[in-house]
C-alpha cells in the first residue's frame, strides 16, 4: 500500500503533464492516414437509428433473374474500436403506390420479403469490407422495388441501413393487395399495433382479420398462410396456420379471419401473413404484426455465453417481467458457472426493474477460479423479498482454451496500468539523469529542456499505450487506474421504435452499465447529452454511495445555444434509483479488476427541443476528493418527438352532372417530427348522395352519415391516400342544379402543432343533364286514319340526346335513335306502339306512344265458333244427356267433337287452332261457369276433350244441366256456352250394419261379442 501511495503521489501530477504534452503533440501532428472511407450514413426515414461509427453503402446488384438477386454491399467501421457479432439483412420493400380508381392503396415502404445473411460480420477499427449476398424473394410482379440492406446487433437492434431502387419480378405474376390487422378482442381496432401495445396470454389464440382485394382482370385462387416467428435476429419459426383457399373474381374483395396459437415462452414475437397461389407459390405478403406473450412474475428467457477465457466468463441473460402492464417487479439474478457440475464462479446482479414491456438483457462478467472444459450455467431470478421467480440451466459447447469470438461489449483484459506506470517513472528518471549529464558536459539550457521534454513525452506515451492496452476493448476508451465502464440503452427494444407518449408522459428508459475499479469503493456516474455536432451538456448525475439515489437536474456544460437552467425544459426529475453496490460478495478487488454489473431506470420528458439526441455516459471516480475522469462506452438514441403535424388535402371534380358518381381523393401527410398513432379521417356524406364502400378504400367505413377511415400508424414524412366514391339516383324531371361543399378532416392521438392544415374542402357545382326527347308517328301522323287488315303501315321516329332506343307494345326489339319501319297488321283491332330512348351516360330517358285502328275487310266479318259439349261415362261414347246413380262413382270425360268454327277451325286469322282456345267448366259449377281449364290452339275440336277422372254425384235425384264449354277463335270471337245434362237417380238399397250384442266372455263366444243380423 505504501508503494501505491508513492506511485499515486508521483504519477497523478506527472500524468496530467504527460496528457497535456501528448495532446499538444497530437494537435500539431498532421494526419497521415488515408484509410477514411467516403461512405456516409444513409437512411430514407426520419427518426432512423444511425450509428455514427458504422456506415453501409455501394449496394451493387451483380446478377438478377426473375426470382433471385445477387449482389454486394460495403460496410465501413469509421471508429477506432472493433465491431463484432453484427448481423445483416437484405429486404425488398414495396414502391410508392399509384393511386387509381377502385384500387386499394397500401402503406408506403411495405415489407415484401427479407433474408438474414447466414454469417455474422466482424470489423476491426477503420476496417471496410465488401459483403456478398444472395436473395430469393417471394414471387412478385415485374416492378421497381426498394432493395434495402440493414445491420443489427445480436439483440436485434438496428444500427444503420441503405437502399437502392431495383427492377425485379416476373411479368406473369399477379399481385394481390392485402389489408390486414391484428385483432385481439372484438373492441381492438384493426391495424398493426406496436410491440408495446400488445400483451397476450400464453397458449391462447390470436385472431388475425384480413381483407383481400383482387385488382386484376382475371380470377385468382389464393391461400392465406400465417406464420409466427420468435423476434430475434434468426427469426425462428414459432408456428404456422393455413386457411382455406379463397377464390377471387376480377376486382372482388373478400374478408376472412385466421387463428394462431401463441407460445408458452414469454418473449417478443411477430407474425407475417402471406398469400399462396393454387400451386403453393407465394404471391404476396404483408408487414409484420408484433406481440408479446405475457410472463409470470418474472422469467428467464435465454442465456448466451458471449465470451469465455481462462479467468472470466461474459454471460448475457434475457429476462421478461410480469404480465400486468401496470405492475413491475424488482429482481436480482444470480448466475453460477459450472464445470463438470462443479461451481467455479458466481456473481449476483444488482436489482433490476422488470415490467411487461418487452425484455431486459443483463450482461454479467463472472470471474472464474479455474479453466473450463465442460462449461454450463445455473441462473436463479429472485424478487426483492428473496422469492424465487425462475430458474434456468444451460450447457455450453467449447472450453476456455477454445475462446469464442469477443463481442463489442467485452470486459477488459488484465490491467497493465500499474506496471506501465512504474516503467514510465523509471523512464522519466533516466531521462532526467541523461539531461543532468548533458547539462554538466555541454551547459546548454535549450538542449537540456528538449531532452527533458522528450524523455517525459516518451515516458508518458509509453505509460498511456501500455495502460490502455489492457482496457481498449470494443468501444471502451482508455482510462486511469483500471476503471472502465460499458453502457448500453436497453430501451427502446428494436426496430427503430423509440417509445414515446403522445400526452407528453415521460419516456421510460433503462441504462445498463458495467464498471470495474480496484482502487476505490465510492464513485459517481453522470449522464450527458449531446445535440447534433454541438458539445456535450451535463443534464443529470447518478450518485451511488451505498444509498438509494435519484437522478437530479444539474446545470449544463457548454452547449450550442444553451442557457444555464435550460435543461429543465428537456428533463424532469427521475424516479428513485436502486442501490448500486461497488464490491460484490465473494469477489474482492485486491490487485485485480473487480467486475460489477449494474443498471438504473429513469424517465425522460421529451419535447420539440430533444430530437436526434445522443446519450453519452461519463464516469467519475472519487477518492479522498480526487476526481479521475473516464470516457465510457457511449450509446445513442433518437428520442422522437411526440407531436405530429398531420395535414390533409382533398381533391375532387369542380363540376359534376347529376346522376353520375362522385370521387374524392384524400391525401394525408405527416411531416413529423414524430410518427402519428391512431389516425382518423372523417368525411361527411354529401346531401343526396350514397357512400359506395365496394369502390372505396377498404379502411373507410360508413358510420351514420359520415365516412371514417382509420389506420393505426403513419410514420414521419410518410403519406397515405384514401379514395371515396359516392353515387346518386337519376335526375328527376324537375332537375335543379346546386353546389356541393364537402370538408374532410384528419386527427390522431398525437398533439398537432398546426391545426390549420387538418381539414380540406372541395366545392363541386352540379349540372342537370340535357333531357332526352323522342317523337313517334304512324303513317306520318300522330292521329293516323284507320286501315284495313293486311294493309302496310309506316312507323317513323326521331330522338335527341339519346344513344339507344327500344320498342314495346305491339312491336318489340332495339331500334336506332332515328329511323323508320313498315309493319302489316293481320288482325282487326287498335294497335298501340311505344318507343323509349335513353342516354346511357346520364341515365335520362324519353318515351313516346302512337296508336292506329285496324278494321276488318268489308263482307268478310269474322263469325263466332259453335260449342257442342258431351259427357262420357266409364269410357263410353259421349252424349249431351247421361244418367248416374246417386252416390255411385263413375269415370267422367268431357268432349267437344261436335264443335265447329264457321270461318274454318284452322283459318289463318279467324280459326281456333291459329290463336284460339277451348275453355272448360271443369269443376261442374252449376251456377255461372268459371272455366278453370283451357286448351290453347287446339288443332281439332277433339283436341279440346278432357278427363275429369272418378266423380260421385251426391245430388238429390233429379235432372241437372251444366254450362261446360266456351270456344274463342284467333280474332277474339267467342262461342255459345256448350251445355250437357246429368240425370241423378236413387242409389242402391244399403246393407244394414251388424249389431253387436254383449255375451259371456267364455269361449267360443268370440271374445265377448257376437254378431246378430
């Protein structure tokens, strides 16, 4: 200890001198490296997570077929630290939609398909690599799409991306559009909810409601296939459901619903709905639905051994919190490293606040007392009362001699700063001795000063190089005394979605850090925030001294435009923090590094001044009033603004003819700065019109007399278009032109700083269509003179504003809009002719009617037929008079053989067979005949005969006459009523009924009855 005090007394002041001289030397030294890449950070969406140290660019397609894309991209590490365990994804996104009538307009940048490259990427400082890829997307129609390359951490956190347009696909493929939403309950709105909003029970059903629209001109059969994946970089399949095939006619829309069973593992998942053709090939897909399976009070999801060397193991553990979103639990995690089931290292984390929103990831640095050959881990999660929440065991492959590839977040190697400091002091003393000898021999002060400065610089550089050599790991910068910090933000979880609240509720975030210090048991952590290219500003400090602490506001450092006290506009006081221990039980620091892993959780209030903010951590180590500065591993986040300046523009026709359909196009844009949630567009139905949902956008529904279009989210700088169609009835005869003024509005859950652009009005002047007129003449007159039969007559007509005409009445068929026609009437009567002409565009019609009397020729008057009726009994010859017995059934036939027509039964215009008929009083009504049965166009009188079947006459004895037959010829003349007579006589004497007398019941007396006659 005395040696260390002596070391501190000498080394700390000289270190500051060395640091100053080194900084001066570096500032005066020109840069000689030319390895800097020209790649820049790129991204086409605001709020994109961008890592200042990593860039993607130069995406090149080397070959392409109708179903495969091959190419390369360049990734550049622009920092002085290493990146390891990076993952890359190549994806195709839908292009901007083209708005056409009666089509469904999808969200922009819709994910169509993606692939994860199988190999991870490791980058040394300032290293640039060209990465090849092969991508075989789902079958797509030939179109220009977006090819996007993205990089992720092993936890699925996106780092950066770039994309290029690419023409790809097969011209034979038809693209079905899909509008789908995740539905958990009947009250849950359709749409794609965010991960933070969906918590479902394990082993339960999730219902996916979908709507499929076929905008093509041919029939298509598609099968919905719903697949769920565990949300990690590998996208492990968690389950698949296939629905019945759906047959879609051209321009047809159908709705359906699917169910998929959730897993029992409480973690984050996503589902993707695809459509397969009748051959099984995929033809379309939609973006992901995200959801989280609820945990119990707390559960360990995974344990991953990130690094293993002789003396330590770096373990990464994922934990989920309670199921209830309003509940959180404070827990500690104890991890034991075993070798052949023997414990060789153990560490317990500090208390961690767990909630139901996603997953917390802890990194534990576990010292080992021996090398490992068969490593495994046993983990126990306990709440603050000591209750065991979950246990987890996992075995690992390899050994400590087979070291895994280090990740960027790696614990430091053996500290060499102490030894380096002693060597530096020796070098400094030697330099001073050489300077003293030179002074004695040469006596030149300038030379003495140069030698002394050079020696000091050499000693300082050597100390810094050797000291930093042990701790320059990943993005951890050099420190003093072996102190280092590794920090990362665990919230937001992934996928660019920084959590925020539209009602200005502070954002929840979690800081996870590890520190190591072999020289003190007290210290201080501070959170700094940097805006754009400005300087750092201290906005909060975390003090840990063994007591519960709070994060409080302090005055800022220099910042562009900063005013002391200004930080109150950005931050508010955060929640109390859990206790931070500096020394773990069973892990004394001694002369070696003492790894500690801690975390704290706070709340951050965001407003318009906190955009694209970088969070940087600096650690301060206090010992006896001495401050040792430490530049920590920094992390970053874009805290997206909660406000969204939604705007709507409505377009429609300036004039509209009454009776024609009316189309409005509503374009909603979100200039930002934040993504908008639960967007609602409202448009009242214009008076006198009717909403047509089948031709309008699928998300637009009629409620009362108002159309409402709802979508769950609209990203910043994104646009969504809605199409509304309205119809009206045909114009009335007294059509009146008027004006339609219609206003559409848009709103969301987010505050909107500019309300003036939230509504848009279109004024349309309606006009009455030109009426249709038609004039019909017979023989050139509206009142033509009568003509005789077989005399030709001429029909002539003319119409205006019509494009089609049709005839009814005594003539039929389609007619030209203006023309003439000759017909010859063959029957004497009054003929009536009607023609109706139509304008198909306006729907308006015009009708005219004309009549003419046609008389019979002189001396050729038509004569009425003569009806003669007979009755035949039991198949005998018919007679005008028959006799039957009362109550005795007989077979009855009615005959007309004796009937005739004086003009000839088969005469062309006057006969019975050429348009006439026979009519029978078949129910033998004795009053006025009712003629229930008719024989049309009978070729002979006998053809009129009919059979009445078996009849029984129960009338009293006597004579009865029936009016049976009436005949009408083709010219309309009616015959007399043909009659026949039925004589009813008394029936046969009835046989008396048997009389049953009661007799003894003893046989053979017929069971107690006997028959007496």
